[in-house]
C-alpha cells in the first residue's frame, strides 16, 4: 500500500502535521506524505541551539587544561574535528526526507533488521542516558551558581523541563530550538568578547604536542559526530521534494558554526586563572561582570535544555528503532520519560567529578560512532537506489551481516590497540605516547574497509517479503 501524495484528492488529512502543542504519536514508522511539513531552514537553528551551551565550552577548556595545547593549537584541533563531524551531519540529513524514518531505522539498510539492534541500543544509551546526564550536570551547576540552590534540587528542576519537551515531540522541539537560538547566540557572543579581552591567547600549552592535538581533535569530532546518529530524526518530516542542497547545508552549517565558536571561546577561557575550588560553570563566568555572568548562567541552563530536548527525544526514538514487539503503553513518549529518569540517575552519580567524566565520555562516544559511521557511509556510497532494498526498512527477514561484522571489527581492532583513557591505555599510545588517541580514525577506516571488502564477496539480500 502506498501513501497518496500530499495535496491529492485521496490524501488523508494530517492528524499531527505542523501542530506544535500536540503530543507526537509517530515512532519508528515512516512519516506519511500528508504529515510532511517544514523547510530545510529549520535545521539551521535546530542544530545550532543545542551546541550553544556549556558542554561545548568545555571541549575547548579540556583541550587546553587536560590535553596541554596552547590556545592556537587548540583552536586548530577544534575547527578540524568539528568540520569533519558537521560534514557527515549534512550528508546523513539527506535521508530524512527520502525515507521519512529516524536515522537508526535507516541503519537497517547497513546492518540488517536484527543486526541494527546493537547500534540502535548503543545510541539509545548514549543519547538518552549519557548525553542527557552530561548536559543536565552543567545546567544543574549553573542553576546552583546562580541561585544557591543545592545541586540535586537544581538537577531535578532542569530534567523535568527537558523531559517535558521531549515528551511532546518533534514539532515542539523544533520551535523551542528556534526561539532559544537568538537568546543563546547573543549571550554567548557577549561572553566571548569579554573572555577574549581577558584571555592570554599566547598562553596555555603545557607540552601537549601532536598527542594532545590528536586527543583534542578526537574530542571535538566525537562531540560533533555524536549528533550524526540523530541526523534524520529531525529532517524526516520534511517533504520529499525538499531542496537537497539546503537539507544538507543547514544542519552542517548550524552544527559547525555553533560548536566552533563556542568551543574556541572555551579554549580562550581556559587561559584565564580561576580558583581551583570553583565549579566548572563558576570558573567560566568568574571573570565576567555580574550582570553578564548571570546572563551566561541562564544561557547555560537554556542551552543544556536545548541539547537535552534532542538527546532524550532521539534516545527514545532509537529504542523504538529496535523493532521489538513492545506493549502499546511503551510508546515513544513513554520511552522519553524512561530515558530521562535513567539519565537523571547517571547525572546524579557524576556530579562530584564532572570534568573527568566528560573527558572520558567524549572519547568513548567517538569509539563507537566512528566505526558505525564507517559502515553507514560506505554502504550509502555502494548502495544503488533500489526499491527492493529500501523495503528492508520494514522487513524483519532482511539481513546484511557484513555491516555488523565490520562494525565489531572496527571496535575490536581500534579500542584495545589505540585507546588512550585514564583507566585504559592501549598498546600503541602506551609505547608511543605521541600518537595521542587515534582510536576513532582507526575504527572508521577499519570498519569502512572491512565492509567494502565483504560487500564485494557477498551482496546483501532482502528477505522473502521484499519481493525477491
């Protein structure tokens, strides 16, 4: 059965359409043409607002304080890593209007229906729990600094708002990001001007070298590319006729500009001395005049909410992409609440050592996203348009074992050999510290190469319900 084109005499009337104050009912199923709406421009602020926040600032901070880079070295690493992650964000956003399904559902083409369960579950955990916790912690610290309210009550207030936005769904998320964008941009640019005026741009740098540069590049790439598994979630409601160039340009541009500018401000702030006892947010605002410091704290709270609206929404969407026969009451909106509660627990546990936890989390994200991306992009390059193969999105019998094999191979080869974490140092950085952490690069190349080789030997075959 096919859906009649929007606007035709037989097209069904939209039930959700462009309504803003309405709980979205769609999960992993394709969006009918009658429900399609919006324009690619909305992807600009949807991907800019969530990155104008303190988690982005802290990428720059750790590049100087933890990885030992000078301000200018950190800036180069941040721009390089961010640009690579933003580029793939634009490419993957193109599949939203084409298929009308979330990014993790599109992954069934690369991994098969059952093979896709692993990356979908990983993304649900990283987005709905990991990232949700990271951003909630920064917002809680900001609220604590601004009001004096203890960290735990601050955390609970913030997560309640974040869960509510994700619960309502797609349209409300887009509108929230649109109105948050100008406020966040103005406040952070003002803070940036003040920060650069006080910063020692010739300072920083405690001998990070090429290893520190690679660590900072990986962290920036992990942050930007960490959004890649969500890309089509926010473009899938666009009409099939949406301009392809703009559909790729606006998310890439919004992501790159926001992460690049805010993380570089963070690198500059790291060259300004701050009391060792200060919380991360207090250290960032300590040099600002009182009125601007308070505005920045409010913006940090708003930015964290903007980011977590996407995280908790896409985390729940990823769980619906598992393809499991869940009970009717366990809908997308209910899964938002479940993910939010789990993320709140993780945030509570990390309040005491947020900086170290964030550094490790950024690199671990890159460890799984890079091999996943290697498979997805290679599959996208090799796969020719084929309605029979596209039917695999809903075909439970569809298998593509080379995808999962390549993903696991990339992880197994890259992490043990090249990981450079505080709790585990792989063989290569242990013997040659100058390598820093090139785990994501190795994981991407290995998975892409293995998948391409396996695809030459065996073609992925749709199941019997696909018409072959």
